[in-house]
């Protein structure tokens, strides 16, 4: 039974990561650009 719970959690995490990457790509790119600009100063 424990492996079934682990499998469900693993699937949820993977799905969440894929959704976050799709949804937050623009925000992540903006944050990276800001961080790079701050490092250059």
C-alpha cells in the first residue's frame, strides 16, 4: 500500500512541475534577467 501512495505523490509532483514550468516560464525568465542585471552591477 505504501508504494501506491508514493506513486500517487510522485505523479502529482511531476504533473505540478510540468504545470509550473508551462505557467511560470515568463516569470522565471523575468526573474533570471533581473538577477543577471543585479549581478552585473
